[in-house]
């Protein structure tokens, strides 16, 4: 079983070799003619092929489509993947930044993600995609694997917030977490003036404050107003925890600090003592099942992880990976070589039904045996 | 059992045969010229061919003043008889081949030049065949082991001498003169 192109190439090569044998014969005769007193006046016999027709019967045994990667297609693929990685990282940055600015939970992130974040993510994606560019064989599976790998990295690359009973541990642009209190409308109310290394630590404090509110043991003191920022501040004591708090929403500063904080905590007490279960049918969202083996503290039943940013990242990744597959598929299609595996030997052809025998016919003329220069004159080469 | 031969040999053999046939014809013409046109009576001036064979005859010629004179005329024989000179102007060769299992060998990549090696398959295929009979027009006819699956038609014409060949002939010609 050979490829049809190899068979034709072999035939053409044989035709050339046959012509060279005829020319060789002419050369030998030329020597003889030149040495003969009479024959030297005769033209040396030399033939030219004016027309050559070959008709070959063959049977197709199989059709093979093999991707081949030339240096050109490899460069194209590498450029495509590089652009894709940069585009994906850019889109992630833009969308995450948009959400951070509009979502109350992530407002503390400021201008997150940074240009550096985008650059590093693009590099990471590009690195992951190296396996795809190295071999186009089964690239669909490779892309899936890459998608899974990037998806696994998302929790490390994109922060979450954890909500718990009117409080939320939210990420900040400094890379730390802070504990924010939200009012009924979900607007930032005040924050605990303390930097937390992780959301877990912040939530532990939130739980402590919540339980103190529930048991009416929370003590508010040291009410003040920052002379520069005009933000109200106070201090809370919940069990062993004693931390300063500060109003986040400057509009609320018109009310006296003591009144403001007391009203805020009174509202929280009502909520904590009479938790209102929001009906899923009202908000059109099924109740999220609690993760079975969550490493985060689960003592508070209403604790909820907010993965909005990660979900946005996952959605963008999913959408872009479909585009990547289509793009690579297009490049792969352009660099695929189709080969016909054929049988030409008579023994095999005898076993094939006559209707399955194909014929290829090609004709060569005198021009095909002549080397011409740029001016279409016979080349002396 | 006939041994299958390479296609190049099967194609080249009839082409070379046409050339050789033409050479044989030319040789015959040369021999005819030597035998008919020359006496073979060698002398110092022409050791190979001898003297030109002529036909000598005499006739009565009337001069301008009315006198009659006997004149003798010698004409080279070659000028009055046709010289058999044949040249193949055009030849058509047609034959049918039955191909055998192609030989596949791995090409050395050293000679592949700058061509993209991944595009050009490195496997070299050589075809061998035996002469076969034309496939029967009747599809129900029993298949013979030598029924051909490849038909080749070659039309040959006299070619102009290539530049290199002309140069070669000139060199040989001048070297002959010098010796």
C-alpha cells in the first residue's frame, strides 16, 4: 500500500530516467559517429519525447488525512496562540476589573487586576498551550486538558469573598482581606479596621461579632469622627476581640456616630435573631448547597462564598477556549495533507471489484522534458 | 515467470531501441557509400576509402567551328544512384504493463535539500512491472495474471541536438583533424 502521490512521483522519475537512458545511447553513438569518416557527416540519432501518455489503473485502499507542520505553519500557530493568550488575559482583566468596580463585595480591590497580573496570566496560558502547538494530533483533547489546567488555577488567580450574616470577608488591592459590614440593601456600611491575611481569619472575627450581637454582648465605645475624612469611627468589643471600626459610606456621616453604629448593630441583631430565609422562587436562584467538605468555617449556617469573579473568569475561559479550538482547527485544516493509499499491483487489483478500480491518466509533452530559461529559450543547463 | 523490471527500464528500452535502430540504418548508409562510391583501391592520399568510383563514358561532341571531337566524361557513381538514407521522423510506442507490489524504501534525508521534509514523504517508492495484455473490454471475461493495469503511449520525434552535444561533436571533429 502506497500513497498515490508516491506512485505518480515514481512514474515521473522513471520517465525521466528512461529519457536519460535514451540520451545516454545518443551520447555513445555521437562518439562512434565522430570517429567514423562517413558517419561524422550524419546527424546523430537523438529522440525527443513529443508526447507521453500514461494511463494507470489503481484501487483506493484508504484515505489518510495527516496534519503536517511546516516551519511556516508552526510559526503561524505560535503567533496565534500568543495572541490568544494575550487576548484571553486582557479580556479577563477587563471583565474582572469591571465587576470589581460595580460589585459592592469587590470594591476594595480598586484597580485590580493590574497590568502585571494580565502579563503573568498571559504567560501562564501561553505556557499551558505549548502542548497544543507542539503537536496538532488530537489538539481537541489537548485544548480540553489545557482548559482544565487553567480552570484549576482560577481559584489561585482570582479572589473570592465570603459573606456571613451581614458581614463579608472581602479582598483588597493590597492582597489582604478586610471585614466589611453590609446594610440591608447590600451596601457597604462600615469596616473593621484590621488587615487579615486570609478570608478565613476575617470570617472567624465576623462569627465572633455576630455571636456577640446575637447574645447582646457586643460593646460599642470610643465613638469619633475622623477630622480629615469625616468618617465616623468607633470601637467594638466582642468577647476577646477588640477592634476599631470605621464607616465606609461617607454619606451616612451626617448622622451622629453613636446613633449610626447603634442603629446599624440593632438592625443586624434583628436579622441575626430572626434570620430571614430568602425564598429561591423570589430571587430566581436555587439555594446553594453547602459544600460537603468545605475547609472554611461552617459554624454559621448563612455563610456563603461569593465566587462571582471566579465564575466570570470561568465563563470567559470557556467561551475563549471554544474560539481557540475553532482557530486551531482552521490552521490545522489548512495544513492537513490528504493522501490516498492505493494499490497498483495487479495481484491486488484482481481482488477488487471492477467498479472500484480508478484510472488516472496524465500526458507529458515536449516542454516537460526541456529546461527553459527565463526567456523561454532552451536552457544550456 | 518473467522477472518484473523497473518502469524506467521498460520505458527506456524502446526509446533507446529507436535510437540504436536509426544508428544501424545510418551505419548501413555509410557502408553503402563506402562500398558503392569508392573503389577500395587504397592509395597514399586516401588510405581508407580509396578512389571515388566513377562511371566513365565517351561521346562525340560537335565544336563551335563544326568539327567533331570525342570527349570522355567521368561521373562519380554516388551522384547518379540514390543513397538509401533513412531517418526516423516520428515513432509511436504503446505498451501495456502489469505493475507488481511497489518497493518502498526510506530515503536518506541528506539529499532532500531545502524542501520541507515533513511535507514530502521520506518513503521512496519504486515501481516494477511486466508487460501485460490489454484489459478485456468485457468485464466478465476471466482475469488473467498478466492483464495490464497501465497503458503507456510515447510519441517520439527527431530532436535538435542539444548545445552540449554540438560542442562535443565539434571537439571530437577537431581532434580527429589534428591527429
